[in-house]
């Protein structure tokens, strides 16, 4: 009697584990991609930690994008096996490397989100028109009603030659934050009471008496700036796909079990409380957001936060414009939240820094940098610093280590030059450093610490020395090799 159940379970598990990601090697890479209008290719190594974290997100996004109209194919290539030549041809130097292909040719590097929702949103913009043309009021209503938790931006134009229509199209072509639609139909515009304007329709599931469900463009303001500043309202829903939007101002994120698909009422219960506090800080140029804790666990942990076992209470992390993090330690309430935000904006809260312990000894030719000493070592205005951000599991980093140590030995006589390294998986990497793969190397010049330069030359000792002789503030003294 158990066999049918076991058979069903086996079939279910097989289906659950299935993936629509296309795996290619050198023999079929080019020919297969030429048959895909749009594809996102992941060049990876099986041992790469970032690749392992990306894999389930890539798998999840693959089936959703394959069902898109038009479809987008997700492809993976193992650079350590039968995809070595393809990886070399496309300049892959770190893992994972993602590139967008159109009909077999590289269209651009992929610099979008690394979570499924964000990948889907970003890649949908790469296939098909950036804005859907509609001709009736009913079509527009259906378009905005089907948005889920996405914001819809709809343009009402008399023609495609107006300045506003051109600005709208320009923004729609490059933005992956919103769903875009437009109409040139006068009857549709009249029925909805709109004319020569742009309207942001906020998701119906997130509607609240505390703010309007639509926002209409005000002429005379730059359209792109206006949309970014007004679309999400006082409290936006932050996801892995749109988190970049929230970086232009100080941000306080409230994490809890946000779920607008299955529990919109419960999700809005806490959002409305965040909004009551947020509305008091509108003139202080602060952003507020809510986020699903399960989906954004890593981000919350980066702020030193974790939900108490069995607790449903929100937890809070604020970030300033330098990406420094500040965690609220009190239990969430309207009073404690408002007090914490005031203290954060007034600079009265100590920043949280993820950091390994300070090394007991740090006298070697390559300085070890930890999060709590980043400013002391790397941002020392009297020193030029070459810093490698690495991961302990990274194969390329292990290959580089003896060469990097040799570089440190050769240049240790230069008092105003520091050769340094930091484990970017165990320590905070501050802005403006952008570490997306390992190893990532930057040169931080003396007297200009806000503008570090990404090192993109060869990784042999002579390559580093040649680069530093050109970039360093002081003449480089190179130790002579012992005979």
C-alpha cells in the first residue's frame, strides 16, 4: 500500500529539484546561445562560495523567466571543467561572473541583484519593450491591478514626441524598479481623468489610509527624480531587487514576516506603525522601509540582528549614507522606534561594525585589516594602501597569496605604502569599496581616501610593482633579490 505514496514522493522530489537552467560547455556554448534572443549566463566554479549561494536563486529565477513573454534563458558554464575556453574568451577572472547575451553576442555585464526576485525583475527589462502600450481605460486598470507588490508607472501622452513622453521612455528603458505602461488614447485618458502626465500606482495590497494610492507627476520637476522620490511613499517595501533605490538618503529598515501574498493585513499592521513614525521625519530627509526577515536574513545579520526565538516583533537597522549600520536594541514600539530614529539622525548611536578580533601581532609585510581597524589602516591619509579583499575558500585568492606576500616583502621598505588584505566574508567592507567577487583589489591613494581605484591589471608581482610605481604618491623602493 505504501508504494504509490513512495512513488509520488519520489516524483515530487524530482520535480522540486528540477531546474530550467541550461548547462553549456565549450562544444555547444556559442551555437546554443545564438538560438536564444536573451540569455543570462553565469560563469562559475563549483568550489566558489558566492556561486553556491547564487545557485538556488538562479534556479528559482530560471523557470519564472522561461515562462516570461518573451522568454529569457538562464545558462551556467563551469569554468573549471568543459567551459574553460568560453570563460577565457569572455574575460572571466572571478566567480561568479554574469553576462547578458543577445542572440549569441555579449550585450552587457550583469550588475543587477543576486536574488531570484531581483534577477527576474531585472531580466524582464532586458526582453521585450520597456513600457507596455495600452489603448483603453480597462486595459490600464487591469495592468495596475496585476502588479502584485510592484509599483506601476503609467504615462498618459498625446504623442510620443512630447518632452514628457521622451523623458518617460528614457527612464523606462534603463529602470528595473517599476512596471511601465503608457497610452496615447485620449478616451482612455479622459475616462481616468488624466492628461499629459505620469501617474504612479502603488500596489493595492499595500494600500493604507495613511497615504494616497496614486501619485501624479508635477510638471517642472525632473521626471526620473520625481518618480524615485515619490513612488515608494513614506515606507517602501525593500527587496533584494530594489535595495539600491534606498541608498540615496539615511535609511531605517524594519524587518519582520512581511508577506503580502498570504498575509497582507498582518504585513500592513506593522507597516502602518512604521509609517506613523516615518511621517514625522519626512523633512529630515530619511527613508523608511520594511523587509521580509526570512528573505533578507543576511542583511539583518550584517547589522548584528537576529529575531528572538518565538518572537514576531520587528527588528530595526538604520544605515547612514556611508553605509554604516546602527541596530536598535530595544523592543519595537512606536515610542522606542521614534526615539531610536531621533538618536540615529542626531549621531548619538554607535555604529555596528562586523569585525574579526584585532590581530595580536601585525608586523608582517602584508598588513591584516579587520573591520574595526579599517579606518585606522586603510583610510590613513598619510599612506598609500593596496588592499586585497579575499575569501578563505576562494581558489584564486589562494593562488595569489604567495605572490602577494612576495610583493609585501619586496616593498616593505616603503614607509608610506601599505600592502594589506582583509577577509571580506568576516569583516564589513565599507563604502565606496564594491566587492562582488574574490579577490577584489583596490588602491587607496594618500590624501584621497574617498576615491579608491579598483586594480584591474595582471596579478604577477611585476604587474603590481609597475602599477604602484605609476600610482603611488612617493617613489617606490624595490628590495633587491638575494643571490
